[in-house]
C-alpha cells in the first residue's frame, strides 16, 4: 500500500511539472516565432536594400562599359559606313593624272563581273592595303554573285613591293571562303533597303568648298539615315517586343545618346571622306547613284558591315567589309577590364535573349555580365540564431532525466526496503534454529539432565557446529554490509598458492565431514617448471577463503544425498591466471532457477524451511567478491551430473 501511495504522489507531481513546462514552452515558442518573423522581415528589408544598391552599381558599371565600347567602336563603324562606293570597285588608278579620273571611273563602271573590261597592268588600287587593323577584308558582290575585293587584285595587276605575297594569299583565301560559304540571296535579304540619294554631278562636294570657281552645296543625304537603330532592326528579326519602353526612361535616353553620337560622327566622317576624293565629274544631272545605308549583320559566325549601291553603269551591288571579330573582341574586353573583369560580348542573333540596357548602339552586340562580376555589398546584420529552442530542449531533457531519476530512486528505495525486510526475515529465521538449539542444550547441560560421557560430547559437538554456522552467517552478513557501503576492499598480497590451500583445506574438509561427504583436492599445472609447486599468486586470503567456503557449504547443503557424496576442489594454474573449481555429484541447478542463482536474498524463509537452510546470500556475495578481486565466478553443469562452480582470478 505504501508503494502505491508513493507512486501516485510521484505521478501527480510529474504530471504537474510536465503541464507547467508545456505551457511555458508553448508561450515561449510563440514569442520566439514573433521575434524570428520580425528578424526575417528586417533581414529581407536589408537584403532588398543591398540588392537595390548592387543593381544600381551594376547598372552604373554596365552603362559606363557600353558607353566606352560604343565610343571606341563609333570611329571604326562610322568610317566604314561612309566610305565612297568607288573605293569598293576592283581597281582605282594610283598615279593617273587628274584629267584621266573620269575615264578610269567610266572604265570601272562598265562592269565588275565576268564581262568587265581588262585593267591595265600599271593600275594599283588605292585600298590595296587595309585601312584598319580590325577589318579583315573589303568586298563587293555584283548581281551575278561574283565576289571581288579592292585588297585582292586581279591576276596580272602589279602590287606594291612592300605588300607580301603571303598577305595577298590570305586575303584571296578569305575572299574565296566568303564566296563559297555565304548565300548571296540570303545576304540580299539582310541588307537594308533604305538608301541615300546622292547628286552624281557633285558627288564629293561639301558646303564649304568651291570647285571650278563655283560655290555650290552638295547633297550628302539624310543625316538620320546613318543611325544604328538597333532596337528597330532587331524587332524585325526576333519575336520579342523591342519597344523602346523596355529600356526605361533613363535607359532609353542613354541608348539614344550613344546612337546620336554615332550619327554625328558618321556624318562628320562622311563629309571628311568625300572631301578627300572630291572631284566634279561634270556628268548628266540625271545621272544619279543610290548609296544604301550600311548596317552590321551576323552571318556564318562572321560580323559584316554591308550596304546596297546602285549606279546606272554597275547596277545593283552589295558592298561592305568583314570585320576581324576575334581581334576586335579581345581589344574591346581589354578596354573595359577595369570596370567588369569577367564579362563577355556575344552576338545578338534572331533567337537571342536581349537585355536592352546591355545592348550596344554601334554593333549588334550584347554585354553579358555574370553575377560574380557584380559588385558585392556585404550585409552586416545576419539573422540571429535563437537559443530558446535549445534551452527548452535542455529543460525537457532535464525533466525526463529527473523523472527517470526519481522513478529509479523510488524503485530502488522500495526495493531496498523490501530487501531489508527479506533480510531481516531471513536472518531472523536463520538465527532462530541455532539459538533455540543453544538455549535447549545449555539448559540441559546446566540442569545436569545429561550425564557425563558420550552424550555430553555429542551435545557439545552440536553446539560447536551451530556456533560455526552462526559464525559463517555473521561473516557473510558483514561482508555484504561492507560491499553495500562501498568500503575500500582489502589489499591483495603475494602468497604461495600451495601453502594457502594447505592452510584452507582443513576447514573445508571439516565442513564436508560434518555433512557426511568426502573432500578432495586435485591440482593441474600448465607450466612444467612449477611441477610440485603451484607458485605464487596475488590474492586476498580472507575473501578467497570466504568464497571457497561458501561454495563448499553450498555443495554440502544440496549434494550430500547424491550417489557419490564427494566435494572436489580442482586447482588449475596457468601463466597469467589461476582458477579453483568446486564440483559435486548432486542434483545440480534447474534451468528455471539459474536466473536468480547469484541474486542477493533470492531464497525466502519458506524456501529455506523446505529445502536447505540459508538466506540466499552466499553465492551472490561470492560473485561480488570475485569481481572485486578482478576475477569472476561462473556456474555450469558438471559432465556426468552435478554442479560445478569455477572461481577464476588473475595471477
């Protein structure tokens, strides 16, 4: 009843503690989640601010980079876009007099294809050398699909001595490669139809210079025609909506400024180039040529600047140049290395994804910037790690451990109380018989009821046996008390094993004789050098004596009714250990009883009354003492019947 009451009180206390900690945990987690939400919102705001700052910095760097690129490309593209059409013809006189220019021009105009008139061997083209390092070749394609180049002279035409044959061969191979790989029909579809009407009579005149004594303004075309309107051009090639509003107000103004920069430079270049080659040809006022607008295009992984040109003599032809894209790209990326260390220039094709703010105004190129190249702004504040969950986890673990510890203490206390009750009951029962015998025999001897002689000696022997029994019981109880209180065990000493067994043998033999059994000792020696001697061992004599006496006493209680009432002590000595086995020929231990064989007070007073006297202390105490000595005590069934207890100790 007491145990139930203690368990109920403990359960109620544990339930109240669990409930209180649960409520506290719930409220604490709610508060912590609210704090985390606030921290997350703050962090997100900081990250958004940092990302906006990075976006502004990135946009600024990209804007500066595309400005620099367009500024670098404007002179090149403007110069090539405004070159006079005559410079693309296969030959131009280099040293012919002024009066013969119109004749040579008319000779050139009679055709550029297969039926063109043969050229004099002394004529060398004015553009035999490339005017720019980033231009691979100038070319012209007539209506018959014949490719010619001012840098590739016809066979038999003399060239300057400083121009190597290898260079001419490379140009010729490039021209042949273009003729073989480029589809002229496709090229014509890509060339813009927009043209600039030019007065043929004063093709190269300017507004500030008079020729032949006549001051006259020359019409050089619509200035806006030279704008590289990339957005409108790409709108016709892609499925994307290329509305300028995609750029945003600032982005569109920036792109428009770069485009107007090119427009102004192109018109300036136009006038400068026409001024250099200015000459009044005196032709018919109706002799008008149409010069197309130059546009950059990508074709067969090559970058071209192409335009249309129409004249009454040559018909419709396509003129342009092939840029050295590898060299040009290397130079462009090198010049923006300080702004964007890791970036790339990629062609803008029909299926390209276009970022308008990264689009160049001069060439169909787009600046690609990786995230690693973007300036990184570190966010100083990081999301704080909450310690509340850890603290709650520790609190719950502590509660569980406290509950387990409390339950263990209660169980052990109740178990100890039960063991004490069993101990008192068992010891009381065990003491009752010898004390009764002492009282009865001493009364008989004191009253003179027993005559002197054999009867007296028998009574005295009985009293002596009961005294030994009480002494053995008291020794076990004292040893058990010492182990339970954790007292320091006695120190081991070095003893001659044969000498120790010789001293112990009479007591063990006497106990066997009192039970009517025979006692014998057998030695087994592993080391031949110790033949006749068991050698020295380290042991606690009192503890070993108590263990062996308990084992012999246990055999005397249960095996004296066997077929061969003998208790055998087998001693085996090895190099690093020694063991003593106590064997008998009794009934042995039944399997169902082996589980409690070495438990303290495993025998109740009722069991002691119906079997053999004892309180279930000897075997359990012997195993504890063996472990305290660094050894072990085990049981096994003996071959042929009986019990075998083996004590093994280190040597």
